[in-house]
């Protein structure tokens, strides 16, 4: 993600390499902002965007808990299926 490598990019700089028009980029940024994944700072007429790592880290921690749960469950299922195939 560009914002990780280049924090503080302006909205125009973010939009430049993309095929989306500025209003489309703004809609995407609104969604990310509403989710708490980015922050925007306005200096004059320039709006800069930065990542907010906290919510992403929280989501990853939650996903990791469930990954462990599903891994154990799937390992049990595989063992059961392999046991059944062996009989």
C-alpha cells in the first residue's frame, strides 16, 4: 500500500497513477476514513492522507485468533477423513 511507504501523500498524489477520477478516490477515502483506517489533514487546500495502524492491528489480532481455531478444526477433519480412507 502506498500510504505505508509514502505517508502523508495528498489526495491528488494518491489519485495520479490510478484510473479513477478524483470523486471516485474521495468516495474510497471516505469509506477508509469512516472505518478509522486513515486520517486526513488539511493544510490550505491540500488534503494529506495517513494510515491509522491501530484498527488494522486489531483486525489482524482478531483474525489470528480465528485462524488458530480453524486450523485446529481443519486438522482434526483431515485426520478423520484420512482415518476413514484407511479403513
